[in-house]
DNA sequence: ACGTGTACCTGCACGC
DNA sequence: TGCGTGCAGGTACACG
């Protein structure tokens, strides 16, 4: 489900649990990406003191010096509901202040929850090798040129690597490459400085706009209130194979790169 | 050290 | 209707 804009939308929705107490916990016996032996009961009776996001990870700090790291995988969804009536694929749930429930549902189970000591969070193996946030000043053309100069892989695969830049997934990299008129097939090394600048600007613009619109609801993404995002209405290439290019009217092509679909226009992306 | 392919899992849309 | 196939927002790892 989620790239950075969707996770950020969920994070904002979780603000309603700030300063509230976890009064009860449910955990299914199904394994998520990590084993089900992680003891999430450690946070019962503690209060939520902060809700952050790093890359596509939700980071929830608790008053007892514990932190929950949650990733939504491909199909994870968090909702806040008045009642907890367990549905298929509900894998954990927190009762909040004895009144509402935060419920995690994930059919494919590629997501996870882990609980670590708050001061050890950066040691977590999933957070260890993350590149800059796309909207931060650290993600700039000096930084990116240095990285791309050494790479022989295609630009699309490189930009989806979380050690290069975080949170840019298959939807938004396809859109960003279209916006900057760069072919996803280009070898990193061949990008000129002005193209790198264009690409960075497109990524920043598109990610920011998608956050503003509450993310993209392609199939099942919803925010914590069960509402859909709107950015999918603005998608220009993603999932548009054989349809007309909005810029030049040629047909959008679909190719597979590193096992993922890429959509692009052969006649106006170079 | 880097690049590629595969595994993890369920559900859905499609064609026969 | 039913079955087989391919595809889906991500990430880590095992190979060459």
C-alpha cells in the first residue's frame, strides 16, 4: 500500500492517540514479516508521547522508554475505531484510554511491528541504512550526483533504493520520471547535472502534492478514518499502459525493471 | 562492491 | 462457475 505520502497521512491520523494510554492489546497468532514472538504487551499501561515517521516506518514513542516501529508492507492499514470486532487479517490492536481502538489489518503480512528501547531505535536493522528524506535539504543535486556517478543500474531502480533516498516507491518514481521527462531505463551515470536537478524537483513536488491530497488510493489504501486519498486522480503514467500520453499523445509503455512494472512514454521521456 | 533475481503472502482481475 | 495465471504500494537476502 504505502509510499511516503500514504505513511505520512497515516501518521497524521494517529495524532488522535497522542498523550493517551494503551489500556489493552490484541495480537493475532499470525507471523507478520517478523516473528509473532515480539512481545507487544510491553507497552500496556504506557502513554503515547510522540508519533513520528522515518522513511516508511511509523515510530511511536511511549512513556515507559519503549518505542513501536510499524511498517505497513504492501497491504497494511491502520484504522481507529470505536469498537474492535476482529476481521480477517487484523493482526494487532491497541485499546486507547479504554475507549477507542487502533487496529492493524494486513492481508499480505509484509508489514511488521517491533518494540525497542527508545534510545536504541537507530540500531534497528530496518532503520540502519536509510538515505535522506526526499523533502529534506539533504536530498539535493550535489548529494545525488555523487551517488549516481558510481552506478551502472537504471535510474528508476536506483531511486527506489532506500539507501539512496527513502520513501519513493513504484508509483511516485514512475510519476517523477514522467514529470522530469527522463526515461526509467537510463543508466544512472548518463544523467547530466541539470537532469538530476529536474528529477529531484519532480520528486519533491510530487511527494509534497501527494501528501497534501492524502496519498493515492490505488486499490485498498485508506487513512486511519477509512477515507481514501485523492492523488490517484492525478497520476499521469502509473498503470496507464497503452493509454495516450498526456504530454505527447503517444502510447504509454509498460516494462519490467527489477521485477517491478515501469510505465513511461517512449517518445517524450529520454 | 554492485546488480539481479527471489522470497515472503493474500486477493483480485482476467481469460479460457 | 471454476480454475490457472499474473499482478499488486516493500524489503532483505542469496547469489553471481
